[in-house]
C-alpha cells in the first residue's frame, strides 16, 4: 500500500502487526457493509447461478454495478472489457467472472497517479476543500490525529472563517487530537490566518499544516477567488484534498468534477462511507475524475478515518 507520504507502508512502518492489519481490513469491511449488502449479494447470486457467462449474465452484472453508484460511464467500460474477454476466451462460470470484475475494479482504483510532493523543508501544507456539510472540519480533526499517530507534528489552521461555529468545532478537534490550532475571529481574512499558520509552523518546524477552508460551491465566484488567494498565500501548497460525501453518490461526483478543475485538487477524501450503499462511487471517482481516493471517513469519531487501500476496498466489497 502506498502511504500518504508516498512510501510503501511496509517501508514506512515495518512494525505493522498482523493484528493491526486485521483491524484495518475488518474496519474497511464494516464501512462498506451497506454497499456490499446491495452490491455483493446480487453479484454472489449471479455467480451462483451462472454456469456460462452470456449476455444475460453480463446484463445482470451491469444492473448490480449501477445500483452501487459506480456510474454509467465506468460500468460501460467494465462491461466492455468483460464482454471482450468473454468473446476472446470463454469466461469459465460466475466465479471467474467475479474474479475478473475484481481485477477490473482494482485496475481502475489504482490507475490515478498519486502526487506525493513532500517539501524539502517542512511544513507540508494541505488544504481541505469542498461544499458545506461534507465533513471538512471533522476530517481535518481526524487527519490531524492520524498524522500524529504517524509521528508527524501537526498544526491546524482554522481558515473557515465563514461558517458560524466552524472555528469552535475545529478547536474541539484540536484539543481531542492534542494539536495546536491557529485561528482568527469569525469573518476574518482566511488568507491572513493561513499566513500566520504557515509562519508559525516554519518557526516551530512543524511537519504538517492542515487548513480547514470554508465550504464553497464552485459556482460562488467570490469564495472561489478567496480560495485562489489562499493558494497564492500558501506558496508551498502541497495537497488539496477534496472532501466528498459518499452518500451524495453521482450528484457529488458531478459537483466534484467542476470543483476539481477550479481548485487544483490532488486527491479525494470520501466521507460517510459507513452510511451509504453508494460506496461504488469510489470507483467512479478514480475513473472519471482521475484522482486518487486518499482517505475514507467511516464514522464520526476521531479514529474513523482510514487510509484508502484499493485492494482492501475491493476485497471488502466483493470478498
Ligand atoms: P463541513 O461543513 O464540511 O465542515 O462538515 P462537518 O465536518 O461539520 O461534518 C458534517 C457532519 O457530517 C457532522 O455531523 C459529522 O459528524 C458528519 N461526518 C463527517 N464525516 C463523517 C463520516 O465519515 N461518517 C459519518 N457517519 N458522519 C460523518
């Protein structure tokens, strides 16, 4: 697995215990329970009933993929590849069809190249962007705790000066995860607080600055301009993580598509995976936005953020 630091996880953390791994897999499995229930059950029925992979079997598979919000475009592509394969050499029954499907999903999820710009000098600056309510503030707090667990020092920057209570909410997360936070008053200039945060991080040699930004729609040009100003302020901007609510499925994807162009997004955090049967959206993101899913949110607590692992995800979905 490639980590957030661009190293193989086993290089970064050689001491990863099998138990810890086990915990990770079972948490991923739990998180996609609802998606698996609707998706995998249909596919397993199909596998059990299919001796010969014919057009009817492929159409059943197509319907199953569409219900999990993998999307028309991605589903069509997967089906075309399987159909081609079936034409060239017979697919030997449902079990092989499922195996080929898993391989297809994995290829799609692993395709987006992940940028791992690690600055020569700390801090690394990561923006969390997205529309209101997707989980930006919560994810900022969880990510701070996750990075702390990786022995990285973290500074939180409360740059959502727009939404009432966002600063207080982030303050609670900062206290919980035991990291410092730089803030200004509500309505203050987010670029100024960002400048303060990066200066403080530089002076204190802090590894990571996480910037919680105001929720915005790509259509709100004032707020997008503000984001652009912040991007210029953070001359050393290294990651822009778009926080996307998995429960919004294909609608969220549409929003993300436009957002990605406007905000220079480098990766996705897919939140609320625990509360949806639309987990297939992760596949659509990789295929259609050509962006890596970096983390998934699997609950409301501090530890409910998992680094995304395509193989674990596919196994959890279809295992
Ligand atoms: P923001 O407006 O983007 O900053 O969104 P918030 O961080 O305030 O989150 C909005 C709501 O979503 C809150 O009630 C969070 O507890 C909830 N939330 C965020 N991430 C997750 C997640 O991964 N799973 C679940 N179940 N809820 C989440």
